């Protein structure tokens, strides 16, 4: 088994796999529940500025919310769909964990090359 998994490839692959599974759970949850996190909030007199990170409709949205009194406006600054992040991370994790490493020149030829 030591020949199959060399170096930190398995460790990095496992860490990426855990991150991709957490994002997958967020992806599945975003279809049912709206999660919202306040990143920064500023109040200057009657004007309010709030930055949100919202997870809904299978996407992560970075939202700028501003206004005063009852007149508020929201702008979506960045929208990233979960599939764009989760699927490539899962593929990279699988490649790191299950693909064999290339043999070095010393292992292929049996000795080090002479220069």
C-alpha cells in the first residue's frame, strides 16, 4: 500500500474531498433553506450599508444592501454556483487519492543516470 500512495497526495486528496463534501452539503441545503451571513455592517446616520453572504437557489451570492428608512436596495455583486466549485474539487480529490504516481528515472532504470 505504501507503493500506491506516495507522499502527501493521499492527505491532500482527503482534505480536498472533505472540503468538496462540505460544499455538497451546502449545495443540497441551499435548495431547501436560505442561509444568510452578515459580513460587514455600517451605519452612518440614516444610511445603512450591509454586506451579506447568502446561500440559496444552488448558488452562493455576495450581496450589497444599502439605503435609508424604508428605501432599501440590494445588488448582487458576485454569484457563484455550487457546481462550479464542488465538481472540480471532487475530481481533483479523486485523482490525488487514486491515481498512481509516475515512477522516477531511478526506479525505471534501476540506477541513477550518469552525467
